[in-house]
């Protein structure tokens, strides 16, 4: 199947836009490579420290400096149900790696916070910045220079993007991502949403609410709705960084353990000492990033990835923006309906055909690049499989993903999608640029024109709602929620209240510089408004009563205020000092001071810059000729 012309156009534009920074990045990778195993560059004292605590046989392998050493970088903790299963993974990994003659070392742990626990709490203001802290934690783990490849154990919201950003800063090393899998299904998502709305109306007690939540989140594994955590898992498969079909196998099962062992062996088999060297910095190229955006859109994934994918791409020297998302969304069909865009959970999605089904359908429709490199080698089509236990019950075998969906209410073919577009649009106007997810918003609610009600915190909004003062048509303008102001927390607490008002016949919408992770659901919401007020953004010019137009069809995000009056207004201010101290927020002041705009990934890391000429490597050739360390140069070396 020929590539869709929009896919070709967007990819070519990204390649051209990224040439200087991508060339600089690849030159960094080439400079980091050494002949032989990485630890061969260490002194005897360094190396002795590195294997001092190891068992005799592993120590001997490390001492000989011939066989690869695999780093384990883990986000294990007991606070995240999704990450608790990682407690047992290092032993499985170490045993599996020994079987192929290598050694695995637990290189380091990274912080991992649960957004479910911190939701609506002060700790949520650390959440987005934890992504960059995780990347730095991964860098610390790998800075010992003992390792020839790495396994990254992570699942949830900021953790996988942070681990991948860290991995890309060590992009000369192969990277295999290892999931833990979702918990088994509990209370249905529709029943969970119902009890939340009843509680917001005062018609359910706190005890009833807690009982419903406990039945939803009831065991080890990832939460089963399709939020950022499970979007991460889908993306790792579409980007070729997981073993095929690994994402949605439940923890504590023989197949889960067999997949973990297989991932460990694969990490040992693709190092620079092998004939199949697959460094992550070359796997994650422009086509891989475009594939990730397409996969996100086709499955109705989390809007958080309009930040995270930008930051991940940036770490690899690739520049993408919301125009790229918007143009791809217009041609990528929606193939899955998973809560909050439907009733099913990820276990149901996997049973209906899963990620392998989606990848195959998109490839056959010309909407994914097949000519990419993955941890399996050349070609994304190798990831259209479903894993099963081998006959002896110890290994993994893959079968082709089913040709037909097991449930067309959950998963469909590209020729008969739920909708012809990806349900994520860019809206813009005199209020700035923002992302709007409409895949769960009914057509009659996709345009709202109503007076503004301005709030400076979600607590202020909720207090007004509980006082019964929001029984009218309005657009809630929730400001000072951007990365510079308070770390850009998620605002899930607003969803039940806004949904109740919409159900009561009110025309309501949300406009905010904060995040919603797609959890706005059926309520129209323009989120990530950029630039934020602290960067001079016009959201600070809105006043109560201004008519606001939010229109997904035309892409409008406008305050209908005469231009002379608009230009004469001063930006609003707010006392943000309460957001600066307490629950560790003072430790993150450097992040708030240096963070980029939301559309630039809301990250504190810059694009790669050229290596100083004293190192002896060349910057990217501005006319696109092959340079040392480039993807073309790497491909030619592999073929040779």
C-alpha cells in the first residue's frame, strides 16, 4: 500500500525542519560509541568498583571485558499498582541474560509518582516535572558507563516518557522497554463514572464513592482505562521498543514472565558486540515519531502526549509541533473505543485484537511507515503479532494478529472506523493555541459560544459549583495552570461537575492552560493553552462575561471582544506563592523557571547542539549530505 500523501508530507516537513538538531544529535551518538564493550573504557579501579558486589560467575564475565552488560533501570515502587509487579522482574531478567552469556546489573531506580494518588492534591504540581527528573535519574543510572544496552521498566504517565528521554540521551545504547501489564478488569467504567457524577451531585456518600473506586482499582497492574499510562504502552509497541503484543498481558502470569525474560535476552542480543546492533537513537527517528503520533490518534490516546511526544522527539533532535498532530488527525481514522472514549477497558481491547491488529490495519492503509528499525530489526510489520506461551510453557511464540476484530464495538478495521479522523484538533485564535480532544464529544457539543467565567484554581471552580452558582451556559476559563505557574497539574476533578451541567442541558466548555489527559471526556475542552499567562499569553486578558467561541469544526478559540478594547487590557495577575512551597514544590522552582511552552513539550531540556569542533566530528551538513554519525551513515555501516 502506498503511503498516504499527508503522512508523506508531514514526515518530509519534520525531516527538513529537524536537520540541524538531528545531525547534532547523531554526531553525539557517534562520539559516545567505543570499540568493544562500554566498560572497556574504565580504569581498573573503576571496573573493580563496578563488579565488587557481584556473584563470582557474573564478576568473571564482567572482569573479562568481552561479553555485554545489560543495565536494568526500574521505576518500581509500591505506590503505583502498575509498577508493583516490577519487584520480581530483576531476578527474571538476570537469569535470562545469563542464558545468553551476558550479565544484567540493576543500574538504578527512578522516581515514579501515581497521578491517581496525587490527583487534585498539591503533589500533582510535581507530576509533569517528574518526567524530566526521571530522565535525569535514568542518566545517573547509566553514567557509570558499565553498560552495553538497557532495559527500562516503567508503565505510567510521566515515567515512560521520562525513561525514553533518558534513554535517548544515551542513544548509542540499545533500549528495550519492559511493561508490567494491566490489572484484571473490575467495576465497569460506566458504573465508575456514574458514581463519580452522583457524588459530585451530592447523591452518593463518600463511602459509596470509595467502594466504587476500590472496585475499579483493585489489584496489581495498570489502571485499565485508556489514559496516559496505557497510551504509553501502545506507543512503545508502535515505536518498536516493546516486544510485539507485550503491553497488555496481565502481571503475575506465566506469559508475562516469559515476555520479560524474552525482552532481557533481546537487549543482550542487539548490542554493539553483535551483528545486529540496534541503538535506540537510530530507532527513534523522524518516521518513528510520526508513527507514534498516528498510533496515538488512531486509538484515541491521551492528550498528554501532545506534550510528551514533543519532548521525546526533542531529545532525539527531532522537532514536531501541534500543526503536525492536527494535519495527521484529519486523515487518521479512529479504530478503537476504549474508556473514556467508550465503555471497554484495555483488557477488552487486547482480547478484541489489540495493538498488533491496529498496527497491521494502519500499515495496510498506508498510514504508518513500515521502513523503520525496531528492536527486532528492519520493518514495523514484525510487530503485528500476538504472544503466546510456547508448548513447554517457558518461552514465547508469536502468531499473526487476527484478521477480524473480536468486538467491533471496541476495535474496527481502517476501512470501517468509528470516525474518519483521529478526534484531536488544534484550536487557535486570540486566546492562543490549544489542543482539543473530541473523540468522545457529541457533534452537538463541539461548538460552544457562551460568556466566560474566570477562575484561578480548580478549587475556586469547585466551590462555585457546590454553591449552586453554575446553573447556566458558560465557558470556564481556568488560568494560571500552566507549567510556569504551578507545574501544569491535571484537572480531572472538574470533569464530573461539568458533565453534570452538560447533562442538565447547559452549554458548557472549558478553556485552560492546564492538562486533562483526555479525561474531559464528553465535555468540550481546549487544554494546554499556549502561551500561558506567565509567558505573556492572552488568557490573562479574559474577563468575566466576555463571549468565548470554542469551535472544533473551524478550529476557533476566540474571545469575541473588540480589538481596541482587547489590546488596551492589562494581563491579569495572581498570587502564586501558595503553589511554590510545600509538598516539595520548592525543590522544583528551577523547573518552573526554565520550562518551555506546552507546545514545545513543557520540558526543561534544550534541543541537541553541535559538538565543539575540537572533538573532531562535523555538524549536520545543511544541504543534507551524509555526515559521520547520521542515520544514512549508520545504515551504510550496517550493510557493510
